[in-house]
């Protein structure tokens, strides 16, 4: 497919998003609309839209690519997905009731009441850093594909391609915020899910398989091993490591993350929020199975036609855009764009919300919808767009691995302290932390984890860490908080003698 056709397709897609933005924000574009969609969202729209946000371009490209990686991943990622599902259930039963009971706009406000102001700012700061890095990694995927298959033909620099993507995303989110995103993410999830099934159809047709034959071929292939129970010490693929890593990373990256929780908090009540999470979990698991199957079929196709790529992340786009024809190419580009931008638009909204509420104190000032505060929110939105662009450019200069690996590796370091902070607040909230020491504890913990990760084979009898490193990170933070805390002093009530 020619770069010109692909570019025209992308432009048309964004025109649709801009129309939706105008329709959803023409009556109201104040801060209540932007932050929490006036707490009037429909649970089924949120549940469906969250699929696109949670999956992103990482799942769309990196997960299929990992299936045939030289490291022997196969369907190992599904062990991690099962841990994700368990994590979503924990969020629905433990964290969502807490957030709704406290009527939070930013979920980090909870930390202020439980631990103190410095702890609160630390938690919010960790989120800002973590989400900028994570969302930038996800957007990076679509930028490198657009660069390779469209903008290189026009000699457009990589940084300009990234800027174009972020300007387009900013343009349809800066007014309506969450209210717009609830609708656009639902539409983009529809495109994402449709593209998965259509991709399977087109690949099967090229391989002369019907659906049953394709399922049997995947099952009998060398890519379909799911469960790994050998070599607990030295293998990153062991079921225990993958499952626990998936569980705790989900609790941290979703349950303690303003991005996805902000959508849940836009619902009318806790019952709708829990219904949303349970529905979302079921679909999330099924969709990931299909992504892994796409990966197996892609490697079969590549083997049949002698296709090789320099990175596993390039396998899916190379086959879809160069070998399968015009319609499959458009389907792929639609799915990739929808998946990645569904993640980035909600991330920009969550980052803006967290900074405005947690650092600028919008929720503690008089009229949150005043002209001055709405104007301030616009500037914050632009600043975070710039921060993501800078991160994408830096990552492009140093990346040498599949992006899915990079995202979860970084999450193990950045989200671990959040896990420790919330755990301490929930289980040992009756102890008073040394509030001003909390930022240092949350810096020391990832540093210790980095040392353990790089030296674990030597220090721990050959043990190799994977995503379960986040548990250790959270535990070190928890121990640090406990060691520097003391029981809260009970205020004695003055006895009043009767006159």
C-alpha cells in the first residue's frame, strides 16, 4: 500500500474523532466535564472503552511479535494475562469501594488522609512519572510504524511524526476530556476488536486455512505452549513469576493509576463500577487469546514466504502492510491507530487531572469551573503533551527490545512504591509515618530493586527476576514506611464536669 493512501486514511480517521469531540463538548467543556464526565457515564460504554485503553498498541504489535521470539516466549504471555484477570478482581472488590466511599476525583487524595501531605504528593508524582513513561512507550509503537511505512517516504523526521500524533490527540481531547474519551475510546475499541478478527481472517485466507484448520494449526505449532513450570530459579517464564507479576502489576498499573480509575469514577455508583470491571475482565482475557493466535499465524506465514524482520515488533506491520493487500493493510492501520490513541488520549486526560487536583489544588479552591481554572487546565494539557513527545524521542534513541518488555520492566520500578504506600495505608493506617521521609523511601526502594535485579543470579543462587520484581519493590517500600512510623497518638478528650 502506498504511503499516500495510508496517510489519507489516517487523516480521515482523525476527522471522525474531531467530529465526536465537537459533539460531546459543544454544550459543556468545563473542568467537571473534563475530569469526571459529570459522573454520568454509562457503565457498558466505560467497560468497552477500557478494553482499548488497557490493550494499546503494545498488545496489538508486541504481543504477537513475542510469540516467535528467539527467547522462546510462545504463549507464555497468557500466564501474565491470567494474573491480570486476578488483579482486576482485586481492584473491583477492594479498591473501587474505597474510592467511591471517599468520593474521590484523584485517587491519590486517599493517601493524604491516610499518611500525610508529603506521602500524597509523592504518590501523585510517581503516577505522573510512571504514566508519562508508560504512555510514551505505547505511543512510540505507532509512531515508529507511521514513520517506517508513511513518513520516511516524505523524508519527515521522527520527531515531527511524534509531534503530529500528539497534536492530533490533543486537538480532540483538550475541550471535552473524559466525556469525549468515553465515546472515542468505545469507537476505537470497536475498531481494535474488529481488526483482530479481520486480521485472523485475512491471514488464514492467505494460508488456505478455514477457522477450524487455523485453530488446529496453532495448537499443533511450536508456538502454542502456555504454561511453564520448570526452572523456577533461572527462568523468567515460570508460571508463578508470570502470574504474580501480572496480578500485582495490574493492581498497581490499573487500580493505583489515575488513568483507568478515572473512568470508573465517572460512573454513577460502585455497583456500576464493579459491573464494568467484571465485564471488562472477561473480554480482556478472551481478546488476548486471539492476539496470541495472531502471532502464531503471522510466524507461520513468515516461515512459508521467507519473511524476516529486524525486530519482532516489525513482524505484524510488515506482513499486514506489504503482503496481505490493501484491505488488510487498512484494517491493520485502523486497529493499531485505535489501540494506541485510545491509550494516549486517556493518559493525557489523567495526567492533566492529577496535576490540576493533586498539585494545583483545584478541588480545594472555590469555583473549579471558573474561566481562569479552565485556562490553567489547557496549559497543563499542552505541557504534558510536550513531556510525552520528549520521552518518545529519548526512547527511540535507546530502544533495542520489544516495547512490551520495556513497559512492564519500567512498571516494576515505578509503580512498586505506589503498591507499598497503598498497602500501608490500608493495613497499617493506624500508624503515623514520618511523612517527610516518604519521598526518600520511595526513591531508595527502586534503587535496591535495580541492584537485586542485576545481581540476583549471584546473590540468590541463580534466581532471575521478571515482573514479580514489583512485589519486592512494594514490600521494601512497605517495610521502610513501617520502620520509620510509630503508633498514632490518641487524642484525649477533656472531661466536662457538670455545673
